């Protein structure tokens, strides 16, 4: 009887301990299974790490040594065989089928830490999780005093939902240095994202050295410098200096590829063709259907397309009827294939406005000769020829979902960016299916990257708070993304490789802004692709990413606090009175406001119901609080702006 009471009391105490300490564990992405135990592990002054002598683990050990020694001042010793290791990294002799190639088990006890995995990648991801169990100061690049270097005792079993967990970084619209790309890789890898998609060529710049085509970087990598609202700049004058830009040499690419591989990240190159090709055409005008007539050179951010009519103002397309184009692409793909070991080469294929094709006699003759009925079929002809070139280099072919429209080869993969509201013009497609679903149902491998969930260039808060882009994407919307469409059968689901977020950089001029646009929405992408979908909980996700914010503060990585900004909901009553609703994205916050042009704090009126605007008011100012602490940004909203939003 007494033993039973003690046992029940023990369970009760364990439950209390979990409830009290749950907030200490704030891992992103959420592991598959977490069991917290009683007690803590405290780092001793001398730390012994036992790890197998495997080349793939060298960088993992280097990162772990740096994290455990630099901020703590502790002494680290690494050995392949230690009598009593403090931290033990162990590769399974017999494969644990549950873990696969990237999963791991992490055990933290009061005496030691053990990470086991089938493969080195699993050890690496276990180390990333371990770092998140220690205090935030472990992210510091200098010694920190007064910190209790302890981690809660825990048992974790973890493995990814998808194999493709990516971010696309557009280095074409604005150039980012090799060191900045490395910093981007570092942050990705910490959160178990394993695919960096580099968008290397577009209208605004060609960013990779092709030694057999030197004009691509001599001319195509440079343009006049512009600051302001991208897409509204004037056309460059002939005498204007073209001194903004840059490119990666072969040596740079090899260095980046190895840097990423050391962190279990693959790099996939993209050269976007046949559209988005002004930089290539600036270098080699004969590649366009117009032969370079009216060629403005590399785009510097001026209007080059009329999106309302899908009309190209300047010829940014390679010409499918020109054999020189395929000779050009063969040279490009030969060098790219030799530099990037990843199995896929991304060839773009999106937003190919057919304006100049329609006025080309050579295209008309091509259509007659090949029995092509539409200009989408002309692009299909181009894509199939390019697919053969890519495959001849030993690589797999992937493009944006427009490549479906004219028909593609049986082995081509699709990256789906257009959601159901955009539709897809493709044989067998219906209005309620996006490109990814169409591709999977047709037996093509697909990566899900829909605009309405995964476009990281979109505004994160109200448009008066963000660099202007044509759409918004709040964090909660990204977090709600399920990469696996419900319409797919179990057999069709096998074709979904995973998902990624895309950071286009037309309005991203600096790396600090790239960080701001990426985080925290990339936390959601990481969780959507790694963690079980059924475990999602928005409030708990917010709690955990707020812990990551604190770590970013220590590391001085920039992120967006936009989730604390309220949403403005504007309407008019039947008698014409303007009503303003305010809605928090994060639960448990209070909103305070003013109409008198002063800056509100928590002693001002608290928002309780839709607001009526005083007759002569010109500004609504709002700020969010958590309890007594201001947590949101002060937003100054012109009443004229609110009136303009009434539908």
C-alpha cells in the first residue's frame, strides 16, 4: 500500500515538474517526441566529447566545441574513446529504421548527454537540438559571465516529415556576398533546413561565372545603382555607370557547396529561362527573338512588363527557334553541372510572357514545322529540349509549374508556386488544383512552394509598416501551411518531395533586410517540413519562436517582430460611418490606441470593439502590450489610408 502511494506521489511530482519546466524546452522545429525528466545536466569546467572518427562529423564537432567553449569559457576535449565522456556522439551499428538518414535520439541525464543516429546528418541535427536546450547565451560569440550553463534532462526521438526542407535565396535581383550566403546557410542548418535554392540569374543580374561565356559576368552581372521603390526606376541612360552587382567565381561556388555540405545542406542552382533573361540577353543579344532590338541591358528595377495584360515591354525571353540558344544553354549547363553535386538543376520557366514570340517569323515557322498549336506549346518544346541537355550532364530537370502548360518530359520535376486561386493551364488540370497537385497526379516529383503560404518577400505586417510588395503573408498563415495536399492518394503522396519558402529580393537591398524577411516565417517552414502536422499548436509555436528571438538577439541576427502588429479591418456602416477593427495575430495581447496624434501606452484606451473615427481625426496610433510590457511596434495609421481601403 505504501509503495503504491509513493509511486502515485512520484507520478504526481513528475507531472508538476513537467508543468513548471515545460517553458524551458522551446525547440524549433518541434521534435517528434519529447519526454522531460527530473533534474538538469550542468556543464562541468572540463568537457570530454566522445565521437567517432568520421570526416562528415568534423564540422559538427567544430560547431559544438565553439558553442560550448566560446561563451562558457569551458575546456573541451574530443576523443574517439573516452572512459567517461560528458557528451557522447554515437553512430548506430545496427540501423534504427524509425530514424532514417536524418533522425536522432537525444538523452540528457544529470551526468551526461548521449546523441545517437544512423548517419552523420542525424548527429548534426541532434547537436542543433541540444544547443537549444542550453541558455540563450550559448549563441554569443564572446565569453558570458553569470550564466548557469545547464540543460533540462530530457529524452527526445526525432526525425523529419519530408526530405526536402528548403529556402530559396534570390541573389540575382540584389547581389549578396559569399560570406552573406554562408551566414544564411548557418541559420538554415540550425533549424534543420537542408536545401538552399540559389536563384542565380534573372533580368537584374547573372551571378555565376561561365568561363566559356565570359560576357555573362562581364556585362550581365552589372547595372546602375538604384535605391527606392524597385520596379519604378527609370531606364538607365547609356552613359550611366554600371558599377552595382557581382558574381560568384567557380572557386566561390565550390567553397559555398562545401561549406553547405559540411552542415548537411545541399545547394540547388537555378538559371531562370526562357523568361527572366534580360541579363543574359544584355550579354548576348542574338539569343532573343528580336535580336536585341531596343535592348536596355541588365534591368536596374525599371518597369519591364505590364502585369495587367501579361505583356513584355522589353524582350526578356530566349528564342526557342534559335539553335544558338541551345548551344548557349549546353555551355551553361555543362559548367553548372560540374560545380554543383546536387542531383537537380532548376531551369525556371516561370512568367514567360510570349509578346515577342508572337511577332517573330522564326517562331511562326517553328510552330508550323513542329505542329505546335499554342505559344505554351512553344515553351513546352523549349523545355523538352532543355531537359535533354540537363539530363545529358547527369542531372535531373526541375522548373516552376508553368513548365506543365506545354507538356514536359516524363522525368521532369515541378516546383509548384501557383496556388489554387491561380489555376494551371494543363491537360487534365482543373481550377481547384494547383501545379503541385497536377504534377503529382501525373507522376512527376514535386516541391510545394505556394505563394499564399511560402513567399517570404511578401509583407509580414500592415503595408504602411513594410517595404511595399503586391501581397501580404502573415506568420500564422505560413504556419498553417500543410505541404501535403489532401486531394492526393497515398500513392500520389510519394511524389511530394517536400516544400520550401522563397525569398525574392526585388525589395530586399541588404542582408539585414534578408534576415528580417526570412525570420520568423522560415521557422514555420522548418516546422511544416520537419515536424508531424498533427502536432501543430499556434500558441505553443509562438512561445517557442519567442525563445528563438532571444537567441537571435544574443547572436545579433535580425528578425521581424511583425506578428505583434495588429491587423486593421476597415468597414462602413449603412449610414456611411467608418469602422475600424483591430485583430491580434498573437493571443493574449492588449491593444491601446489614440486619435489625438499622441503616442499611446497602457494608460490609454484599450481596444475592446470596432472603433468609430472622431470627425476631425487624421491619425490612429496603436501599440500592443503583454501585461505591462509594450511588445509591438508603434503604428501610426493615417485615417486617409484607412478610408482608401473601404471596398
